[in-house]
C-alpha cells in the first residue's frame, strides 16, 4: 500500500515519530484502527 502525503503531512508524521520513538507504520496503523465506521456504529447500538 502506498500513502501519498503532502510535504507538510510527511513532516508532521516524521516529527511525531521522532518525538515518540515510534515507526510511522505503527502510528498510521493506530490512527486507522481509531476510525469509526458505520458498521461499528451498528454494533454499538
């Protein structure tokens, strides 16, 4: 999978990874897992 980021987004991700010591893959994976989908909304109702 390829993710296209603006230079600002890439810089922000790099800074975050540098601050936390976490690889970009882990950060992106965590953010994806935090997304709410309509399917998940149905399960919680």
